[in-house]
């Protein structure tokens, strides 16, 4: 009857979101008076999960799972849920989890609530609070199925360290054959990813060209942030499409989102609205982003950003 949590990893290392969903699963398990089991696929640093409330770790090591495949991963989670007799399964709100969760829900005849932002408001009936209407509102959703899958919004719950005893065991479930072949995957290994970033520095056409992105990357480096861009920028080929954020790109739920030279089209605003604090730097005081931002600077990015970088560097040297 333990709560099962799927902890995502990348290049063998658990993501920050894995620790957040583990923290969330622990809080739910405490409500229900039960334990937390975690499933980790091809991850090497799973011991850290014990610091975030996990009582039992199911380690899956299989080269067939090196590349994400929604059907295969959903099958692994289904076997784990049946093994642990789990009626609550917690996943993140990453793109991968949003692919596999509906498949898992079908396999387990479970109800699935995505974009969950808090622990259950009630366990009988089972109700959760979640984002709705592209983060413009909240709704309370009741799940009536015996098995329930909860997709936790990034940075909605945070990391909660705890102490306890953790056991680990190897888990080797059967994996269905796949007709998908992955030839190669290229990933940056030295950059903060948008999905895991607490701070995102994003820029738009106000940068005037790809040759001016150096100051955006420098600001991101100083802040330990991920870099991102608006859709027109990726369409023009100034930045990789993987950096495109917004309703038609990657959603952002960072603690701080800095938009530089981005006017604020409705699709962009919808995709970043879950960010807790939004800062905009733009020469146009009538830019739509100013109405959605918590803080705004009306000014030329080519003057504001270098000065901001210098101030941040000076501040960090004082720490």
C-alpha cells in the first residue's frame, strides 16, 4: 500500500524534480499513514532519495531503457505499482511524465490529475488542487478511482529533507518490445536545463541577432540559470528550438523568470505564467509583458543587462 513515486534521471543522475516528487510523495504518505517506494531507471545516485522521505528504492538497470520510450516506461511503472500494491502514484510534470502518465492510467484503470500544486485537501473523497486554464486559475479535482496518479507541477511543492531508513533492491520487470529505434541523442552536459532550473533568463527579438546572446549566457552563468528564448527567436534560427518557451514550447515554472527584449505575446505569457516571480526588461513601456510581470525595467537591454551582470558579480564577491 506504499505511495509509489517515479524519479526521473538524466545521463544517470537524478533530476531536481525527482527530489521534489519524492518530497511530495512523503507528505502524501504521511497523510495516509503509509510508506514511500521510489522507482529509478538507470540512475546511479539513488541513495540521496532517502533524504527526501523514500523508504524503499526499486533500481532498474536496463540498457533498453537508456532512451525514453513512453510505452516501455509506463510498463515498468505498472509492474512496480502492482508489486508494491500502490494505489497512489506520483510523477512530475515533465514532458516525459506527461507522455507516460496517461498510458499508465489506462494500464492500471487509474484516474490521472496533472498540474497538481498541493497535497490532497482531502483523502476521503480524494481531492487535489491543480492549475487550470494555463495557470490562470485553480481547480479542486476529485479522483474516484481506486488507483490514482498525481502529476506534480514543477517548483510547486519544493524540496523537503527528512531522515529515516532506506532500503534498495534491484527490480527487473519485463519490458514490451518497441518498434521505435533511437539512433542518437545529443544533450548538453554542462548547462542547467529549463525543466530543472529555478531561474530562467530568456530573450527575444529585442536582442537584434544571435551575435548578441553572449550577455544573456553570461547573466545566466552568474545566476546559475537556464537560458531560453521566445518562439520568433527559435524560428529565426538564432537559438535552438529546445530553448523555446511558451504555450507552444516548453512550459516554465521557475522561481524567477527574467524576460529580456520579449514583448509578451499571449502564447508566451501562458507558458511562463506558473513562474513565481517574473521580471521584464524592455524599451517599450507598453509591452504586454509589463502587465503580467512582478517587476519591470523600462530600458535598453544592451545597457541594463551588462550593468546588472556587473552588480551581481560584485554582490557575489562580497558573500
